[in-house]
C-alpha cells in the first residue's frame, strides 16, 4: 500500500513538473516575441527620427512627393518649396490679401515696385497694378512686375491669368511690352538659367537675342486693347520641352514673373502705361 501511494505521488509530481516546464516555455516565447517587437519598433522609430521616410502602406493612390530643397545657387533666389503636385502653387494669386506672397526685384536697379489696386479686379476686389513710368532723363530700361519664386516637385504644366491695360503711351521708347516669364535656375551646366518668355502685348518681334532665353508670342501686336480684361493660358512644360529639349528636374528653383516694361527709351523720352494682373496661376490643373 505504501509503494502504491508513493507511485501515485511520483506520478502527480512528474505531471506537475511537466506542466511547469511547458508554462515556462510559453512565457519565454512570449517574452522573446515582445523583445523582438520592441527592438523592431525601436529601429523603426530611429529611422523615422533620423529623417528616413516611413514605409507607406500599400495603396493604389500615389503618395505625395516629399519636399526637396531648391536646386539653385542663383543670387537673390529664395524659392519656396512646394510639396503639392497639382493645383495652383502661387500664394495669394488674386491679390485679395494685398501683396502677401509677392515681391518685386528690389535688388535690381532696372526694377520698380508694384501697387495693389482696390476696385479693379476680375474676381474679388483687388489686383496688381503696374504703374509704368519713364521720365525724361530716366533709365533707358525699366521693368515693373510681380514675382514669386518656387521649387515644386514636378515641373508646372501651365501658367495663366488675366491682364488689363488702361493706359498705353510708349512715346519714343523702342520697346514697351507685357510679358510673363518662367526662369529655371541650374546650379550645374553651362547656362545659369533657362527661360521661356511669353510676349503678351506690345511688340511683334522678340525684344532680345539671349543665349538663355526663348520667346513665345501669346499676342503679336504693338497696341493692346484698352480697358478690358484678357485671359491668357500658356503651356509651360510643353514649351520648355520644345524650346530647350528637356524639362528641368524636380526641385528646380523657378522664378515666375508677370511684367510690364520698356527698353531703349531715349534720354529725353517719356513712357506711361497702367497695367493690371489678376487671378494668376502656375502649376498642374
């Protein structure tokens, strides 16, 4: 009887030890899994903190391109990075917030300032007013315009807007005209920039022969219509490809200008014009 009880007791003890071993193994497995997960999360967090992009979930919708630094070493260029790949990349395109987002090239002696017109507009109540004035004894060339500098992740497809001329007195100046310009800066290569200049009004032949500029004519007429808003739409990407043989790479710093200007004014001559721009656009519609 004593040996039987001892046998049953030894059996129960063996079964208990077996269960303890299994439980310990399970706990070790759980601990190992937690440790692996923690280590993976730690490495993932370190990759994120060091600036590497986290893996994006699988999706049929393309992710928004990251914002890259502006590709430019041009002096005075302060391009604003643009992360969006569609839409209008201009700040305050209708001038309803006044001059916010816009500037003129005040570092250039050939440039003059712009104003904000209140009550002359195509939408809203404001527009940019370029009061072109050239007095006797003044500079032979003077440019008036509004400018933004951007560094988008894709090259723009289109530039558009509206302009209006309420006064046009070219006087003896050989060239008085309106133009919209896109300048792509290039830190590498033989040219510091490549430009497409769109003549909107005022001249019938290219004003200059420049190695880094190509011209397109939206209108080829010396006398613009008076006191009416005129829509313009320009295929920027297509024209860069056709005129330069390639499109600048993503992140290239772009200077976008909407101008009214005169060139080759004689010393005793005078020029006067009032030009307005509104509802401006550059980007991918």
